[in-house]
C-alpha cells in the first residue's frame, strides 16, 4: 500500500508509542510503502528540531531509520493551491507523484478536501484499521 505520511505523524511516531508509531511499524513490516519529497523531509527535520525536546529519548536513531526507508519522489505539479493551508499542498503533490492513494494526517484542513485526485486522507487509526482488515 503506497502512502504519504504527514510530518506531524512522523514526528509523533518517532516520539511516542501511539498510533503514529504503529504506522512506522507497518513501514518496518513492509505493510506500507511510504513516499516523501525533500520538502516534506525538511518539514519533518524542522519539526523535530523545533519540538523534539519533548521526547523522553533521542529521536535521531528512529528518524535516520525512517529517512533510509522512505522513497523520495519529485512533487507533481498541482497548478492552483488546493488546500486552505498552502503547507498541505506538498502532500498532495507527493501523493500524485508517487501514485499513492492515501495520505495519513491529523491535520483538519486536509480532510476538508474530501478525496482530491482520488486520494484518501485519513488519520493514523483509520490506516491501522484498514491494515488489520487486510490480514
């Protein structure tokens, strides 16, 4: 299953052992293939540098592991801005370029788009439920 993970999902996944972390476990078990652009990875790095002090452990090992496994793509051109928040358009551009059908995000602006370009936008829990059904 080809997916794009929002930077906040990756941040939560490397910092805590909740649903976002289980999305990274799905990547480790090769249940999903995760795609990103350089812009998305930079957002992950920035977010971790800015707020990573909240973690009880050093996230760098898990982040390095993530960077080694994520597949980089060049963003697809979108034309006009698609989201209320322009920071979300890179996720759509990445999903289009990767031919991913799912963006995993907790952002309220992305789900407001409903199903842009046929791409489903769902929170980590919904992805995990979908993966559990596929067993």
